[in-house]
């Protein structure tokens, strides 16, 4: 089993790390956690907008994902977005 490394940040952003996710087609938040595999029904529910949506296995991304409890949103950071910080 692969372990996920939890990365803690100071301030309002917490709970996150490197993980697989699918962008929500409605709000754009990262829907992370256990991603269904191709033999299962490829369906997820966004915790922010509550949309349940189907996805294709090619839509699964991998990157740093962080949760902001103040806004109740998950945000994925790509290498390009982190270089701008």
C-alpha cells in the first residue's frame, strides 16, 4: 500500500498532500480521496458544490491538494502554479 505524505502549512490552509484527484466540472475544486478504478462505476461527488458526476480515467490528475477550512474548498496546485508563488 502506498502511503500519502501529509503536508502541513501555516495559516488557514491545512489537511493535504500529494494525491490523485479529479477536477469538479461545475466548481473546479479538486475531488480527491479514493478514486474509483475502471472496473467500478467512475462517479464522484464534490464536497463543495455537492455535484455527483461521472468521469473518465484519463481525467484523473495527480498533484498537491490542500483543504481550506475557512472556505470549505479543496485546491490543487500544479508545478506551474507553485512556481508563481
